C-alpha cells in the first residue's frame, strides 16, 4: 500500500544549512561595531548573504535576534574567561591583573574601537527592551561572579587585605571597568584603562 503523504512535500526552497549561524555571526560583528539602532535587518541579511525572508524564518523580531547575539557574544569569551580566572596554578590576584592587562592590550591593538558590547548595549537598548536588558544583566552577574571568586580566594590567602566583601569589590571592578572603556572610546586612548589598573591593583585590591 502506498502512502499518500509521501508526495506532499512543502513547496518552496529548503532552508539553507548554516543560515541561522551566518545571521548570528553577522549580527555579533555589526552590533558590536555599529550598535543596535544603527544596524537594520537589511544590513544583517546583506552581510550574511541571505534573503531577507530568511531572517524571519529563524527570529521573531530584531529584539529576539539581539538577545541571541548578546548570548553568543558573551559565550564566545566565557570559556577563556573561566580558564584564566579559574587557573589554580596562578595566584588569584595575579590572575585578575593578567586578565585586565590582557584586555587593555587587546583594545589598544584594535585602536580603542568597539569596547564591550554588553556595556554598549546597556547604554543604548536597556531602557527600551526588557528582553535584551535581562540577558545583559544575567551575563554581567556571571562575569561579576567569576571576579568575585578570584577576589575571595585572594582575600583568603592574604594577598588582598581589603576586607570589603568580595561581591562588593567584584561589582565595583566591573562597574569601573565598563566606565573606563567608555572613556577609552571617547578619548581614543588607553589612559583610562591604565588608570583603572593602577588604582585597582595599587589601592583597592591590596
């Protein structure tokens, strides 16, 4: 007996493999470089080299797309962040200084451009999108938690004598770093990052 359902294939072109990933990759690059408002859906699909209709096959809206771009952006650096800050073979205070020093050198190498997408979108989008704001807050908490663990370890060993609770110090570091990145972009200089490192490791985490 022949099934009548085998010949009822859905008309139209089949989705191209990798289209979703191509859109996300294009989105990470463009939202980081140009921001959320200045990046249109047409810009994204053109950069990904896919038809505009393909965007809505994978994402309900630009907002839901932005949420996923934020997740991918953060996840791209999370493994390295965990490895560096969680390296038990390196003293915790040294891990922290290495992390911020490496980031500062990286921003200098690319001409002080772009900064941190989480910080950029916090300024641009957080007041207008609950969906994206929630993702930003979640990733900031993860980031702060990794800093907190490192600080607590350094306090336990006596490398940091400052008795301010580790969660407070971690939040202060993250807030100060994001502010330094904004000044870096405005001034096209690594001076704000150098000042951050000097004050944090010369006065705060002592």
